[in-house]
């Protein structure tokens, strides 16, 4: 498998990886603009724009977009994150030119029909309502907000309902004009593809676009704090996070190994101590997430109100204990899980295309898998212990609680336990 990169004269980047023996391919456009690129009055517009891409172009109706891909047995979809909006399709190898044409069409030529805007506004408002009714979804939005208060990175991707109700065609076109220049686009393809053919088609589809200056988002600053929402639910939901490394920080692999060892699987410390030995919850996990300039080490659990304080205290205690006695065996197991997850996850062309685009976004190149595996293998017990100590004792923290909170701890109490 060979990764190849080409940059058009206007700055659009093309990255491909041929995967021998496959009969299908994934291809898409990754736009380096997501929720954190919005101004406060635009909050939710990137996600609204993603929805509108499928509602008709200058050449195709909404139905024709769907039929063009599904008539050949493929699928097409999109998502919006805080740093990226992606539009992608999966098709058989003979239909790659069609898929690229359709994806390029929905990204570059949406018509923003007023009737369709109203239809999709209703869909998104329903999506917002559904998120608010899903405690283990909405709590992470609140955790994000309290981690980065008053900042674009702290705002929700869906946006508040009052903003969504007000968006119109001009708002959509403004965001496109500000963030959809060729220098902000990455065309990524993996599977049964031909690099030269994709580059030639990219030139035909995108080569006429004029370069634009990118509007960089404000640098994020993790401040921390807490949010508590009392509601008579069956469970109390607990989410705690700490500032941790960004994508480019050499410590990111240490953070990820620690996350897996602490709460990444059934053999992890938190799962064994909190669920298996004490029976305090059904779900508990940790994860090390990262952005271009900051990161969040997050722990989540759901439990009954009367068990919440005990669960929170044990979580802090296990983090502190890990700083003192995390073993070589635990580190080796976490490294093995990470490497297996990475390699297994890249057996599909969709995952490969996603990785290619994300690596180009972060590094401007695609590191070899051997390079990434080498960095994971280089993480030592001493690295993990030092990171665990810094995280639990010094890193800024944020706490979100949702549900019946009669016995819930507050952030100050957990901070005192961290320092004890």
C-alpha cells in the first residue's frame, strides 16, 4: 500500500492510498472548518451547511444525489466535528469517478433552496431535541463548554435552537466564502483507486477555484470549572476531564497509553475496581482526546445518586495510585490494545481515507504506520507514571454532572482529594 500526495496549484491537497485486492474505495472531501471556526453568532452553521449539502445542487436534486450513489450500490454521508467537516462516499472501484463527481458537486455547488432550508431546519431542531434527551450525549457538550468557557471550542456543534431558527441562505453562503477555499480542502481516497486518475479529475473539478486566505480559529485555553444539572433520571451521569496534550505534543501517545490502561477496556483499572470489584456502575471509561492546540483527558461513568460520591472518589484515588504503581504488564497490555485497534481499524478503505485526511490536516504528511507504532512502543512505565502524576495533581479540571444529584460531590471536593 502506497500513500501518494499531490497539491493543486490553488492549494487543494489530494492524498490517496491504493489497497491491493480490494474491489471498493472510499473517497471524500475533508474541509478544515468545523464548529470551532464559527463566530458566536454562527454557532451551528457548519453543521447546518453539512445537512444542506444533500438538499440539492445546481445539477442534482436531493433525490438525484441519493440515487446517483445508491443506484450503484454505494453510500454517501457526512459529519461535522469541532475542527473538520467531511463529505464522503463508498463505492465499487468502477464507480470512483462518479462518487468523486457527486461529492465535489454537493460541496461546491449547493443551491440553498429556501424551502429545503426550512425542511432541514426542522430536522436539525429535532436532532437538538434528541441530543438533549440523551444524558450520556449532552453531558459531554456541557463538559466541553465548562472546559473552554466563552470560546468557540466550548460551543456545541449543533448550536443552540434559537440560532438554528434564525439561519438563512446568506449565513450559509458567508460561511462557505470564509472557509471553503481550496487551501482548506483535502481530497482523500483509499482502496481500489488510481492516484493519477483522481488527480486529473480533481484538476477538472477544483482547479478553477481561486486561492483564499484561511480564517484561523482563536487559540483554545482550557480553563475548567463545573456544571451541575439536577434532574430526576434513573442514573446520575458523571464526566470529569483534565487538560492534556494536543495532537502534535510528543506526549500524546503517553496520554493515550495511560487512558487505555486506566479505563480503556475490561482489564483496565477503573473497570476492574469500580465495576467488577465494587459493582458501582455498568459503564465507566476514560479517553484521551486531542485537538490542534489542546486536549482533554476524559472520564465518564453512570451510577445511582447514592453511589456517585464513592465512584468519584475511587476514580481520583485510582488515578493517583496509577502515578505510583502502574506496572510494566499494564503498559504492555495497553500498547498492544492501541496497536491492534489502530491496525484493525485501518482494514477498511473508509478508515484509511479518514486517517489520510486527518494526518494531512495535522502534520501536512501521512506518517507510516511503522512510525506511529514505534512511538506507541516507545512509551515506558516511567513516562506513564510521570504523566499520570502531572494529570491528577496539577492539570486544570472540569466536571459535569447530570441527573439526581442529592449526593453528588463538587469539583472543589475532588480538587482537595487530588491534592491530598
